[in-house]
C-alpha cells in the first residue's frame, strides 16, 4: 500500500503559530475527535463526548471523515491543528502507514488513539477495547453455535486497521482446533453497499458456508440484510460486533446469534476526560502502558432488553 500522506509543512507551521498565541482559560481549552467513518457506533461515542464536555468544561470538535480513508483523516487533522486544538483523539484507519502522519500531528498537540490503536506511533494513550480479547469472545461464540465446526467468512472495512488485525487474531486463537475454519476475509473499504455485496457473493459462491462474521459496526446490518434477502435466515450462523439497531433487532428475531459490544459511549467520554487533563498539563491517571482498556460484552437474545435500556439511559432517551 502507498504510505499515507504527511501533514503539509504549511499546516504544521500554522498550527504551531496558533498554539503559541498565548494561554487560554480552562473553559476555552479546545480538543478534537476524529472517527474512522460514519456509523451508529460513533453517534453513541459522540453522546459520551458531549457529557465529558459538560463535566470538564472543554470544547471538543467532533469530526466524521467524508470518506473512510487516510487522506480524509489527514485533512481533518490539519483542520483541527489549524483551529488550535490542544489534544486529538483519533481512530486510525491504517495503523502502520499512518504512523508518519500521526507522529507529525503529535508535534503540535497531545495525541490519543481511540477504538483502533497505532502502537508504533507517538500517541500518548489508547482508549478502547482489547481487540484480541474481543476477537476471542467472537470465536468462543462461534464455537458455541457451531459445535460440529464449519466454514466461516469474515467481513470488515479494511484489514490494515489495527482493530481488524487484532480481532481476526483473537478469532483464530479461539477457534484453533475446533473445526471452525475461516475460508477468507472480505473487505469493503468502509462502504456498506460493498459490504452487503460481499455477503451476497459469499452466499452464492459458498453454499455450504456455516457462519458469517462482521468485524465492524455496519457489517452486521449488511450481513443480516443479505442473509434474509437470500432466504438463508436461521440456516447460517451470524456473529457481529457493536450495537447497531438492526443487529439488536436481528438478535431478538433469532437471526443473529450474538454481538460483541464495546462501549463507544465510554470511548468518547473517557477520551475527552483524558484529553482535558493532557491539555491542562494535569496528571491523567493513565497506566504506564498508556492503554485504557474498556471491556467488551457478548450480547445474546436474553441480554438485548437490558442492554437496550442501558443504552437509552446513556443516550438520555
């Protein structure tokens, strides 16, 4: 893959000039948050961001890239630096090739990764899931619903994202020796329509497929729709990640076996609380590793009602 573009010198100079224009009051401290795309997952995270804004007094500029690629994220990084953000939380789309871009950003502000890590970069902390552990949870659920084994397909936006790599690793570890076999991994570059087409192609090309796994939030609804339209509901096991409304409804109908949920509300909330402390030079309380782990849960049919109630409470609905 072509390495991700670097932040332009002009943008960095402008950012450093803005940051050097004098101290702001605590109320005027500005931080920023950049997602890896558009999904219900990030709408929940934004609610957590807003709560943390109220409790910390910072202003957080929340950005969703127009396209799920490194170039769109780079443009947003340049924007938040130029606006004088003191800290940035970002979910990198390409953990390896974005390192130079992230390292340049870290020269101008306090950099935190959220949801997907870039451990080789100069980021100060990571707020999110142990994605290898999350993958193991998905693998354990697959073994539970496919006790005799079977061939499965994985679906995800990009395999160069750290969370995609780690979730796949965890699934492989969990299913080792179980008879559950990964046929392939299909990517869609963050396009839900392509995600659905990938599932349709899989169902046509592999009539014996026993299980379908969506590693990113929107992949679950894409799998569900394709399976129901093909008349395969109940005949192929489905495991997903995250709490899209369509996924929860699919679990209630018994079409999806379960979903591995993170806590995007905490991702948003805890990242902003951390950035507020970093921006003000206060002790963060983060562990020496810089990794702030937010545990996952496996949601099955019996868990959906309570989970929905908890989610509504977090969103203030």
